C-alpha cells in the first residue's frame, strides 16, 4: 500500500485527494491517530480553531482601491508599516490556506483566475483610513 501511495504522489496526473484517501485507509489500519487526524484535515480542510501547518501559510500582497470624490486609485498597496500589532500586520502579509486539498487543486486548475482574495470586513476601514 505504501508503494502505491508513493507512486500516486509522484504522478502529476493523479489527484492528491486519491493519495490522501489511500493514506487515510493506511492510517486506519495502523491505528495511527496522529496521521489519521492530519489526513482528515487535509481532505476536509482546517477549521479556524485548528493550528495550521507552516506549509499552509503563504505570503500575500495586500492592495486596495482608494476612492476620494471622483478620484479612483486601484490596486494600491496597503500601507502596513504603521501597524504596530504583529498579528494584525501578519493578517495583511500572510494568506492561510484552510481549504481542503480538493478545493486547493481546483484553484490551481482554474486557468482563468490566478488571484486569491481575502475580503476585509468593514471593521478594518476605520483602521486603514
């Protein structure tokens, strides 16, 4: 079974989901709770209360559209250097990938859109203005 999982993982034509499902069966047979918990989170996605593995946090570029009267400035970098709170600053420069592997694969396979967006709630407007 391990050889089949390794073979699937090294085959670009195979979905990671199929390898993860085989890994889930393997973890169940071994009664390995840690591996089973990890593979379930990869298959189903991570909740907001889960600690994300380091490989699921990527760098982000924050930009916004500024409007004042009739003036419009699009794709303006968000000024974050003035933010002293490290967690809040990280919010703007990091992107957490909490979705399932299947969803992440669909992002990669979508050739029409190469951008992932994190919409800011209205609470942030006062902070940034």
